């Protein structure tokens, strides 16, 4: 299993390695879909777009993260 953070890192690594062609993406997965502000979506060809924002290209969702921890999170 993976999280949205791990998936974003996998996509960034695959984009940087010329011979990398695939990244495993399991769905539905609350650890992927519920902890980021904008969930990943497959395009018409069944492919994921590599995020282009700063860092790993994702924004964590504090409310989504709170579902999976008992520690209050603030951002």
C-alpha cells in the first residue's frame, strides 16, 4: 500500500528516470484520496498526471489527515 505522499514521490522519481514507465496506483484508497486537497485522477487513457506544483506537487488536507491520526494537526 501507499499514501498520496508516496505516490507523488513515486511519480516524481519515475519522471526523472528515463527507463521508468509505470507507477503502481491502487484505488480506491483513503490513504491516497483523502489526505490531499486535490486527489489524483486518471485521465482518459488511464494515466496519472505528474504534479507540477512546488515540492512533490501535492497539498496535504489537514481534515483528511486527522481521520488517520489521533494527534491534532494544524497547517
